[in-house]
């Protein structure tokens, strides 16, 4: 074990000592960075792009976004993509995870009206990435639903899954020559919880009894349809791989008591399992099926608030992934809040789950939702690997937020180095087959309801300047060295 403060170029990156292991990062292991269309592109109404959910939400409810910010210009990557590719090239990443804006290529979301300028924008980026040997990892949907799709019912309406399937086919046809790794949907857990139950992100619904479950159901259908289209129509020729991003902060029992052990498993089933079980194991978790059903009857419903998957749907959704795409930032301690027959009253996802989250105030943190707990990351990797039938795991987001976007971002380097160190322990010591790691984010960007107040980038963006000037932070140079050396310390074994 070597201390990180001996690291790289004699620059001392940490003000406290943390041990990093001396495992080398395997040669084929992918190291990259991520962004998403609405968060960086801007050009919200340019060249034929249609309005999307976040355009509408930020324009209609400015008070719901910190400082009334919007993504109208964001990082202006719609115009500055060449500079972005140059920065990616200098960083030396193996892959770049980015997303396509559905309404930029299909203004209404429907296949009868294709915007060639939108397709060209992405084609140009993919060509430039190819020239620079950077593998694109492409998300078809990262929360910017065409507004017409939302008006038709959005993620409550199964019809959306058919429109999504058409859009997915167009993307495979048009971009498949350049793209070998596809992600259908980003973080349905965050979308369905934040957008349809808790209400903190677009469309801002607080339907805590039914919303999340119906949203999860439509996401699973949309994902599975896109997967089967790729599998049947494109895989043979394009030889790529496809998955869905699933997000989860590790759930650690608050104590060794049976009730907390039970609660932690309920948390895993209700937050991770709702999305992952149908894809990796078939059907929703048993605990979720029986809990929501029992509570629904006690509440006076005539059937479960959780949609029942038909046998046909279970088969259709099961097995629709080539690897496990995992986003994670933090860990929570979990304890029991209420049991199955307690607190019957308001139908609620939270009461169905029956858990309470807490944290150790000693865990380093600068924003409430990210606390640095590398051992939780290692446990999460092991759990996902063993619980979901040993899939290859690709970490498609992980990173650290600060509040001022400082260039001397020591804490980001600590967080990422310690998480990578934990990942290497999961790989070498626990035998978990992790194949890649992706920093969120490549550049500071529009952080949804937090606007521009939380910064996660390796590159600072000056949102005050018309030029949206980009300046690499210390973490950019640190990551550049890690990618080149395949090692977190001076010398690896
Ligand atoms: C999302 C990103 C977001 C990041 C940090 C993830 O949940 O996929 O879009 O910016 O968290 O807030």
C-alpha cells in the first residue's frame, strides 16, 4: 500500500492520507468520461431541433431550477464540439459516453419527420471520435423526451415504447457504422423516482403511489423493444453491444440487527431490483410484488399498484442486455421504517419500501447526495456481479461534485482515485468482472434542477463568458496520467 500523496510529478493531491492499492489497471480496461445532450449542447431551437421536456420545464417553471437556469446554451457544445473532441483527445480517454437528443433528430419524436441536420451533428462527432481513436458509448435517451411524446403521456404511456423503438432503429441504421456500444435509457430509477414520484426533476410529478411503477414498466418495455431490434436487425452486421444504465447508491444495513438487514435488502429490491431484476433475472423482485400487492389491497385498491408483467412480457424483457451498465455515486445506511401492514393510509412507494436512509457525517461530502464511501462501491460491484448472474460490469458514471468549479480540485482527485482503487480491489480480490470506468463528467454542465451550481467536470466551463471558455482542472491532468500509466500510484505491480 502506498499513500496517494506520493503520487505523480511530486504534486501532493491530498491533504489527508488515504491508501491506494498498487494493482495496475488492466490493459483492455476502458477509462473514459461522460456527458449528456441536454446538459452540454445548447442550440435548443437551432437547425430544426424540436422542443423537449427539459426545454419546456425550464421555460415554464423557471423557479424549479436553481437561479432560474436553463440548458438553452449550456456548454454550447452544439457549436463547440470540435474543441470538446480536442480536449478528449488530449485527455487520452479510451471511450466517451455521450447521448443523442431524440428531438434533435426527430423533432416530434415520431419517425415520419427526420431532421437531417440533427443526424449530421452526431455523424460529425462520431467521425471525429473515430479519427482520434476514441470509442463512442452512446445513450439513446438521457432524459430529454420530445415534448410531443410527453404530451402523449410520456413515461406513463406504453405507446412511447413503440416511438422509442422507431427512434432507436433510426440511430442504429444511421450511426451503427461508428457506434459499437449502445445504451438505451439512462437511469430509469432516477427518472421515475425524481420525475414521477418525488417530483424534483422534469416533469415534476408527485404521484408517489403509482407513478414510479408505471414509469418503470414503460421504461422496461422501451428498452426491451430497442434491444430486440438491435439483436435481430443489426447485431450480425454491426457486432456491437447494448445495455441500459441502472443507477444505485450502495445500501448498507445500519446495524447487524435482522430488521436492518431486511430493510437493506428491501432498499436494494425497490431501488435497484425494480429495474434490474426483470432484465437480468426475469420479473420484478418477489419482495416488491408481494409488498405492493398486499399494501394495495389493505389500502382498498382492487389490484396491485405495481403493473403485473404478463408471462410474455417477462420473457420479452428477460436477458435484454449484453453487459451491466452501472452508475453510482454514494452509499447510504439503511434501517427499517415500517413493516408491511403498518402505516396504511396514503398509497406510497416510500411506505411500500419501508426503509430509512442515513449516513455517517464523517464521510467526505460537498453536496448532500454524494458522500465518498469507496468501500460501499466495492460492495456494490460485488453484489451486482453475484446477484445478477455474473454480468460484465461497465461503470458508466461516477464522480464528485463541488460548488465552485475550482481548478485546484483536490477532493475530486481523492474521490476518483479512491473509487478506482476500490474498483481494482473488486476486480483483483473479489473476482468481479468490471470492464470499464467512466467519470461524470467530462466538463462542468447543466446539472438539472441544480442548474449550474454543482460542478462535476474535469474541465471547467466559464458560463459567464459567451465563449463558454473551457479550462482543464488539476483532475484532468491527473486522470490523463492515470490513463497513460494505468496505475494510481507511482509504480504498480
Ligand atoms: C445523471 C447525470 C447527472 C449526474 C450528476 C446522474 O444521475 O445521469 O445526468 O448530471 O447524475 O448529477
